[in-house]
């Protein structure tokens, strides 16, 4: 503990005699340095069927859950909540959303009953000044959220809330917004983003989950990894400059943008590691990244 923090805590005993209210005390303690900075993660999610699967990818998420210290709450930015404007979910009991079709009925019977985190969601509104953040009291957890975190915390014991992606903004804009979220990591909030570095459903080899990655997917994923290793964030933001493989791998950037939130919410000197590396169905990079 830092000396200045210890001195502040010792001073709390005199707070009552000085007329400090409970509200004042809460604000005072909220301003104290956090004991531990929460990490930020980018998780590939791929097919919704991963929610039911027991494969190397989901096993890596199981292992992640045992290695992470449970946060006060998790803020999830998923590729599947696209809006005009930016919103946070303030639902107390977020519903499990089945935003897909054509899959076995068992998938739509999965329920992930994690509690919401309305107080932490409202903290996002207070923290972000670069844009207006609205509230959505009805938004639950889309499959980009629950299909991965159910493997991380199977007991649904960690409060979860989502923040939407403004579909009408540039990659640079999203990265800069994420930089404002960095402060939340000092307040017990873990940031998890969910998408895929390569996501072209028109070229998926649906007949073989373990198909070898096609050239363009492997090339683009390798380019992103190279720039992640050096924390060359500007190049990752300007991914279209990676050439033809970028055009095919990212025909629309809804699944790519979550990665920019993980980068923006972290410092370049923080430790970066890969929780999982691999492909599914020949074209979908399931790369997962932890920073911090």
C-alpha cells in the first residue's frame, strides 16, 4: 500500500468528528487508488455452438476463469449490439438473448443468469466525456457475450453489463472512446470485448470445424498478431491498409471493432498474452488476447 493511501485511511477514524457524511465518505474512498488493475480481454466467439462445445477453445476459457481474480463487474463490448449512438445496459437481471437462427434447439435452452451491474453501467456514463452515453434498461446479454463468459464463469457469479458499438463511427473514434474506459479498470471493472479478427461468413467451411485456415484468413490474422506483439495500435486501427486479405477477412468491421476497445482501454507497456490461437471452420480466427 502506498504511504499516502495509508495516511488517508488512518484519517478516516476522525471523519465522524469532522462531520463527514456517508455520501462524502463513499466519494472519498472511491477516489482512493485501487489495489489491483483489472485486465482487459478480447475473446473470439465464432459460432454460437461454442456455447455448448467442449473443444480446445472453450477449454482455454475454462482455464482463464481459474486464473482471473473475480472483478466487481464485467463490461462487455460485443459485436452483436450495434446501435446509432452509444448505450450501456442498466438491466438488473439481464436476459439471455438468442440472436441467431438455424441452430439446434438445445442452444436456445441455455440460460446464463448473471446479475446485471446498473451502478457500474452508470459509472461509464460519468466517466466518458467524449460522447453522450445513453441507458438501456432492457438490454440483456447477446450471444457474443454469454456464449463466451459462460465458459469463464460457469456459475454466473460475476455481474455483467454491455456497452453498445456505434455502427456509424470510425475505427479511430472507437479506439479513442475506449481510452476513456481505461479508468474503469481501476474501479474493479474488467473489460471484455467479443468478436473475431477474421469474420467472413460467406467463405466459412461449415462442413468442418477443424478445417485448415485458408490463406487470406491466416495472412490477415498473422498481420494483426505481428502488430499486437509490437503494440502498433495505429496500424491495427488502419487495418484496411493490410491489403487484399483485409478486404476479405473484414468485409464489415462489426466483429473487428471490439479488438480496438481492448487496445484503447490499455497502455502499451502492459503485458500482452494470447489466451488462445487457432481457427474454426477454416476462416474464423478464434484468437483471444489478455492485456494486463
